[in-house]
């Protein structure tokens, strides 16, 4: 590997992965929710075990190729941190208000939605699971905070190779760090906006609780989800520029398919699983459960298991697409 990368021996790496997969499979098999339909629970267990089994086979077959990218990212962690900070500063260089512009757009968007839905249509409260009601502006902000990050980070991650094309042409530069640089830069705004969400919660009487610590977990979940998608999209967009327009339109449709402006509980139970196939639904509901829902992520066992299986699958796919396309980037750019 370039740069003398030290990699975890294949035997040890596979042993760790298979151990974790076995533990997850056992938890999946023995997990029991007495309130759930037995047939539905059995179907979830079978599908989950099949996905875990397929993942084990794919990791065994592609272990060497899959490990290249994580090793490169770990080796370049100091450079990633420095470049991410520089990217964030450069974005607003020369502007009188600087970073304020980055904070203004999401805040103005929340205010607009609040005026339209809460004042004009008088949606004073939004029912959530368990019969709890919260002010609509809090319900809305808890959904928009993760969505703004997802939208911005995915767009920036997708264009990372195009924006830094002069680095792509440098033979010794590890271009695999470019998508994560853009995503970390977007994370700075996400952290600020998360604090805005906390302030809004306190204004409406939802004060900090132990459940708020889960916000770190869900932020990490979303970071890895966007990173996994970005490695595939940034590689494809180099050869197919129309992907940028497709993603832009797709994000608009995706926003309405995610329970951000509406409550997932209005969907009939027999169709709710379709909505939950969307991994962003897990993130959005997780933010709400952390702020005012007072439930832990492990209480939603099947949703958490499904989310991580999807993220691992997307990361593996993105890694393979990126590494396969990498030799041709310089020729196209």
C-alpha cells in the first residue's frame, strides 16, 4: 500500500468482523417485543440474518480492497483536520459577515416554516408517539437540523473531486480524504444548528436530559451515512456530471419522503415500514427521541440494526466504486 500503510492482519480483521456479526445475529434472533406481531417479527429476523450473512460473504471476498480506504483516512487524520478547517474558512473568505451567512440560511428557513405552518395554518402542536404533544416549531426544527446537514454534506461531498481537481492530479496526494474534508466542514455548521435546536427546546420547556447525549450518536450515524454515499457519488460525478442535477432534484423529493414536515405516526402501521426503509427517517426520529421523546436508540432495535447494515453496505459499495474509478480521475479532470 502507498505510504507504507499498516493494515490490520486479514485474519484478525475478519475474526473481529465475524464476532461482531455473530453477536448482532444472536441479538436479532433472541430479541423479543411482546407488543409486535409474531409473523412480522419473524420476517424481520429472517431478513436481518440474511443481510448479515451476505455481508460476511462480501467482506471475506473483498476484505483487502475494503480496508484500503479506512487505513488511508486514519493515516491522514491530521491532514484531514487541517484541510477541513481551511475549507470552512475559505468558503466565507472576503465576506463581511463571514460565517454568519452559513448560519443565516437554516435559521431563516426554520422561521419561514414556522410562520407558514404555526402562525398561518395554526398547527400549534404536533402529536408524537406515546401521546406526547410538542410545539410544531420544535418538532420541525428537530427534523430540519439533521436534514440540512445531510443535504449540504452530500452535495459538497459529491463535488469534492471537481472542486479540488488540482489535487487529484498530484500523484502522491491521497485523494480519498477529499470527500471527508467537505463533510467535516459541513459538520461545523451542523454542530451550531444543533445548539440552536437545544435552545429552542429549552424555550419551550424541554430542558437538557440524559437522552440528549444520544445526539452525538445520531450525528455520528449521519456522518457515516453521508460519507458512505459521497464516495460513490463523487466518483460517478467525475464521469457523469448530470448526477449533480439528479441529486439536487432527488434531495427535494427525498425531503418530502422523510418525516420532517409531517409526523410518521400518521402513516398506517402496515405501510410504516416503507417509510422506515429511508435511513434518514431513523436519524430524524432519533433527533426527536433525544430532544423530547425520551427513548434510547437501542429501544428501536430493528431500526438500528437495519440502519447499520445499510450504512456498512453503502460504505463497502462506495469504497469499491471509488477505488475502481480512482486511476481514471486525473485523465477526465
